[in-house]
């Protein structure tokens, strides 16, 4: 009898997680574009083609889980990720907290990588934040 109850609890949790994921996908499709991560080799190629200097800032619109923001952080002064999806925003913030937040070129204590959860057009008036 207890095995059935444990199975039902595990199945219910799995079902709720699946339901949350489906709701997220519907929300992402309706509110913007679905999340499609950039391949690592394409990120490296984009950084090479951008030819970034130490004095430049990079803004990644639709940053997703922050792959490009983290890759670019060692090549420029500051990298900022803007994401509308709250689920991906919190994943990128979690990755930011877990990783070393110092600028790798200058070893400064400020955080060169930051993530904002805004629509792009609302971001235009928020320049003082970063």
C-alpha cells in the first residue's frame, strides 16, 4: 500500500513539472520567440568576428540561459543579458551566482555580467542601471 502512495506522489510531482514546462513553452511562444540555444562553436565564431576591445559593452537581447553573456565577459568591459522569459532569466541568474562574477581580464570586484528581465523597449530608459 505504501509503495502505491509513493508511486502516486512521484508521478504527481513529475506530472506537475511536465505541466509547468508545457505552460512555459506556450507562454514563450505567445510572448516572444521560443528558446533555441546557440551552439558553442557558433558562439566562439561570433566572438572572433565581433573583434571586441576591452572598452566595449555587449548587450545580448534574448540571452536565454546566458551562454553568450558568459562567453563574451572575458573579452569586453561588461556584458549584459536581456531576457523576457522569467524561467530563463532565473537560470541565468543562478549560473551567475554559481560562477565567478569578477571580470577575468582586470580582476575587478564589480560584476561585469548582469541579467535584466525586461522587454527591450523598456530597457532603453533604464541605462543608468548598468
